[in-house]
């Protein structure tokens, strides 16, 4: 087994010049019993917006601190060691900027080994160690706790998780071995694999306690005092820590392999076999059922070294940077000081989409929200839906009673359009047809103030054309949401040649207030996401109408690593919507986009596709087969041919979009695909993948990125 004491970690320190070091000062605390606990407080000296992270310099300093404490423990000077963090934060894991700059497989392995070497000391001090998880604990932050003897958690801690699989790596500082041996394999599979793949779901403190990750939970008001008192009781024997999933109680012979097998089947069904990290994590969890901790740590060292230097992690880091930084500072957004203050919102329509808008606006902005429709029955149904959804949030504890009542009171509905007179921001959610949208805006413009902002949620129509009959077209902006409205984080903010900076600024400020990420796009057909999804869907439809079975087409798309196949996506979006978007794109670019009149016949059916238990499309329904046969050829395409068409088609379209100035930069294309279409982090959106696969070179003789975003393995 690896002897970490003999490893030279100095090459890592040479790479960490820019590291924000998290220091580990110690103070002795004399407990009520007279025992002495040496308390380490991790602190990088920054406020809560810059969490503690664990880079090479941080780990080296912490290792030296723990060595000193081990010496003091041996001398009888201390009875225990505690470790906690600065206010609200234990640690947000490894310093990813350092990890992504390792430069070699050897250095990647050293990072894994250094983490094991240092955090492993927490279980080998000669006295018990206590992790006081006082706040955010992600990745290596949680692994600090797992390597400790005992763990308490602050009931108000923001998040507890092992998110590594989401980023294309694995918990590599003990998590993949220690966690299943602490809480059992089923629970560990949820924390290590399932949660990261569910849009990076995290644990609340109570959940972490209920799972057995934490031994005790205390309220924020007296967290550290209560934790120290509890630690003292553990040391004196007044409290005996009982763990329902203690190693001796975990069933390993039957339950463990069955859980692994089921998890593997779930992964293959849900995400295919392209992503590496979930399967590497699964193998590590499988092997954790037996063998020593040293063997488990050595397996993590090799797994992390392999993944950190691979293409998928490089792309994930690019995507992570886009989401964490670029999304928060939208390129091209005017000065927010130009934004009009929004004190009342109007939503034109009272159908499902309009009601979802109204619910989001009232929850997030907490201003009066008005909905209207053609008749009072539709209005009443919309208001009832919103009230019902607020009630559900209240029942789940996500809203208190006073807030729920306040929100319900802020929502009103009427058929009287004059009620829009004092709205500052009015958005339409009516039928996707230019004439209809022009008519409703003409009606509203006659009522609202001259500086009120008008927004359209069109998914692919020309915003400029929608505003062509307005007296003040400069006030109109595209404000394109994605379904489901409450969940999808992207809003495409569409600027026409006439849109004023005030309208644009207001749109960006409102989007931020809604908790969404806004990306600026020009008024081009399909904007960004739908234009590229139309390319994907069109190539899928082309292959089917050539005679390729639907299931074969779905499989051909698997190497893209998309969260769902093209027909599964069409079924989610809605066949009528998809047919409409295809028509829009073919009208705009007939030489590059594919549509078939047969698509509208399919869209008229009650059900078009059949799916397996995992939601994957297995073929058309009998009714759809009958309709599709009318237009189906007899020259099926191979999987390789279909994939290449999609890759080259996407590369061509993205290059044209950049040349046309649809978005400011290529990064905005990828950001839109990640946030608006669930494009995987391991692809980096689309362009790093297209560069890596050679599609960019084939189509336009260059790459989108210089140098291409690749791993070093």
C-alpha cells in the first residue's frame, strides 16, 4: 500500500502560486470536564462569497498543524482535536482552479495522495477527532468530516454534498471508501452518484443526520457551544455514539452487490455509457465493501488521477466556469442603473405557461402580478392554479403561512385590459403566431405608460416583427423562458435593432430577480437553444424518414452524451411546438434545416412514441407508425453517418451564428445549451466536444477554442 509519508509533494506547491490559502489556526478549549480540545478553525481570510477551499498549500499547512497536534496528544497535552470553519462555511472542497492546472498524470495523482495523506491524519492523531460542520461542506469539505472520528452539524448549514461526479471526477479524498462503510451502500449511492446527476442535488443538515453521516445536529444559535458540550460528553462516556449503519451492522454479501447492479442498470438507462465518472464512482463503491482503508484510498488515487487528466473533466471545468462566472456577469448587458423599477407585473394570458410565469414573478419579485384572458372562467382557473401552487409550497415548508397569504393577495386576474395601466413590465404568453402577438401588444400599448417594458416569450418568431406595429417598438424585448419555467435556469434576452438600453437593462435586472441566468442574443430565428435543438431534431427526423428505425436513431445520438435522445426531447417539448419550430427554421434556412409535413400529422396524435421504464424512447406507437409510413423511405442511415451529420451540422450552425453575431462569443452558445437544454458538463456544452471530435476542423478548417479544451492524459 502507498506510504504517503515517503512521497515528495513539493511539485504541487510550485503549481499553487495563485492559491487563496485557507489557514488552520488552533486554540485550546478547556471543556467542562477539564479535558482539553484543540480546535482548528479553517479560514481563508475572505468573506462568505469566497469559501474556504483546499489547495496544495492549504493541505500542506493543515498537515503540519495536525502533525503538531499528534505530538501534543502523545505528550498528554490535549484530549481531543476539533475542526470547524469560518462563519457559514467549513470548506467547499478542492480548489478546482488548482486541480485543473495539474499539468501531468503524476501531479494529478499527487493531488489525490496529498488529500489522503493530510485528511487521513484526522483518524490517526492518538486522540478522538471531532468535525464540527458549521456550514457549507462540499467534496473535500465533507471528506474532512468523514475522516474524523465524530461529526456534528449546524442545522442551518447551507449544503452538504459530494458533487464530484457532476464535475466529471469522483470523491477522491476518502469519500468513495469511507461513506458506504459509514451509511451503507444504498445511501452512499444516493449521495455519491444519484444526487450529483440530479442537477447537483445537495443534502440539508437534517438529511445528512438522518442518513447517519452526522452523529449529532444542533441549532445555529448555540451550535459550537452545543457541539463542544456534546464532544465533552462523548469523551467522558456520558454519551455513547450509536450508529445504525456501523460497519458491523452493514450487510455486505447480498444487499451490496444487488444495489450496485441496480445502480448500474439505472445509469445505463438514464445517462447511457458516455460519462466516465459515474461508472468509476460505482466501481469504487462496489469495491469498498471489502478490503482495508489503505486499499480503498489507493484505488481513489488512481481513479482521480485518470479522471482529472481526461477530456471530460477539462470540458466540465470549462462548463463550471461558464455557469459560476460568466452566467453571473452577462456579456452585453447594459448598465443596471438604466433599468426601470418594476413595481407591478402584467402577464397576458392565463393558461398553464402564463400561470407559471405569474407564479414565478410573484414568488421572486413579491410585487403585484396581474393576469388576463379572453373570459373570466380562464382567468379564474389561472388564479386558482397559482393559489394552489403557493399552497403546495406552504405545505412543503418552503413558504411560511404569512408569506403564502401575502403572495396569494398579490395575484389578481381580470378580463379588463385597463388594469394593465400601472404595470411596469408586461409579458405575453399567448399563441405562437405573429398576428396574435401583434394584436395583444397593440391593445396593451394603448393602456400602459410610455416607459413600460413589453416582453415576448416567443420561442422562435422574430421579435422585431412582433413589435412592428407598436408606436414604441424600442420598449419591446424578447424574454424567452424554458420549460419547466420554475426549474430551467436560462432566459434568452433578445435584442432587436430597435430595443432600447433601458428595456434591455430592465430585462436583465428582472431575470436576475427571478433567480435566472440571462444571456443576450440577437433577434435571429430560433435564437440560440431552439436553433441548435432544431438542428438535432431535424437530423433525427431526417434519419427516420429515410427509413432508420426510431430506436436506432436514438442510439446513434448516444455519443453526444445528451440527457435524453432526440425523440424523447421532442416528446418533452411537445410535438406541436417542435413541428412549429422546425417550420420556422426551414423557412429561415431551407438549405440547412430539415422538416417534413408528416411531422404535423404526428403532432396531431394523442401519443407518438413508446418508452421503456427509464423514459427512453423505444419506437413509435402503432398510430404513429401508420402515419410515419406515408413519408418513410427505404434507405436507412448508419449510426456513424447520423452522428457525423449531427456533429457537422452543429459545427456549421454554431460557426454561422458566431459570424452573424447572434451572441457575443462562443462561450455564450455553450452557456445557453448547458442552462437551457441540459447539455452535459462533460461536453462543455457543445463546442469543446465538436473541437475534440474533429467536426469543427471538418466544417471550417479550424477549432472554436484555441487551444482546444482537452485533457492531458
